[in-house]
C-alpha cells in the first residue's frame, strides 16, 4: 500500500462505476485506491474485483458483509488504510463527481502544504465548471452554512465528497467510534478533529479548502428527500455536541453557564 490512500465507498454502484478513470487515477505513482463494497446487491463487487485485478496492486477491495451506510464504510476504509501504514488518507465518491484529475491535484496539494486536513470545495467561479442542480445547490448552501456555524469553522463546503487527512493521533482518535450520522458524518468527523472534551484537536489553520476546477452532480444519487431531512436533524444534534465538548475544560469539567 502506498503513502496516500483514497477510500471509495460503494453501494450498488454497478451502473455508475467508471473503471477506466479509476485505473488511470491509480496509475498516479503515489496513490492507492481502497474500494469498500458496502454489502451491494447488484454487480458492484464483481466489477470491483475485476478492477482491482487490473490495477497492478494499486487498488484494493474491502467487502462489508452487510450494508452499513456510507459513514461506516468510509470509517472502516480509513481505519484499514491507517492500519496498513498510510500517512495520508482520504475519501471520495464512487460516481467521480470530483473527477480523477482533481483528486490527483488535491493529493499533490496536501503533500506540499503544512496542513492536516484538505477539503475539496465546490465554489462556482468564472473559469471553473461546477455543475449542480439548483435545488441541491441552494439546499447545500443552507446546510453548509449551518455546518460552518455549528463547527465554529469558516468552512464554505463541508459536504463535498472529496477530503484528505494527514494520519495523526488526532485523526486516529476521531475514527475510534462509529459516526452517529449516516449523511452528515463529514461534519461529525470535522467536529471530532477540533479540540473537545478537554482533548487536543486541530486549530483553524490546520484545515484548508481547495476550490475545485471541475465537479458535477452525477445522476443516480441515493440521497433522497427523507435522508436530506434526516441529515439536517443530525446537524442540529452534532452542533449541540460540538458546543458542549468545546465548553469542557481539560480534566472533563464543564464550566457553569453564565
Ligand atoms: N458504503 C456506502 N456508500 C454509500 C451508500 N449510499 C451511498 N453511498 C456512496 O456514497 C457516495 C455518494 O453517493 P451518492 O448517492 O452519489 O450521494 P450524493 O452524491 O451525496 O447525492 C457514493 O460513493 C456512494 O456509493 C451506502 O449505503 N453505503
Ligand atoms: Mg453523487
């Protein structure tokens, strides 16, 4: 396994999987791919096995016996990569919404910058191609603004599927327990990386967002209206936890409310 490992959670992705693009990405000399098949019931596992077979050892497959959701699949993948000695880990979506070329660019960026967390950010700027359905864009902006307020971190886009992390004791501690939210787990993870419950964490300058030059909303999303509403409720709960954790002093005591 290489120094940098990108986790790709997959659940019933057989119709969307673009093998050739993943293989081209894995050929990037300093990056490995770890696909996590999350109990798919279509031909995903079979297609991933074939992909891994063609990758000259640059792609791996981890299979979970039953569907546990994106959050747990990502966590299991990250733990596996860390256990194998990766020093940079990250995750991205199986539909390549963040295109392979952009993923390679993000990995190069985190190598060359003194940061702990690097997140792709979908900012529509002249000269970039960020294609997203208007309803998802506006709902996403509301969610991201709430997430940024909840975390006390000026993040523009907490929900972009592409994120990279340097492997440190703080990251290991953040991954110890399963996430409680299935779709807002990115926010939960960022919250766990901040100082909390008297434990050390990253400062704002340890995080960086990199505006993507290309991103597109690929059809076939599994995030339906019910899941989106659920993610909104999860965000409120996560915000509450982050705020409570921040008020705790080293040693575990919570100061009295003023
Ligand atoms: N492991 C796992 N991954 C999932 C599940 N549902 C979605 N994903 C993955 O999460 C990523 C994004 O999914 P997608 O449906 O495109 O959601 P969206 O882009 O946020 O609308 C893809 O890699 C999916 O395969 C699930 O139940 N388990
Ligand atoms: Mg998608």
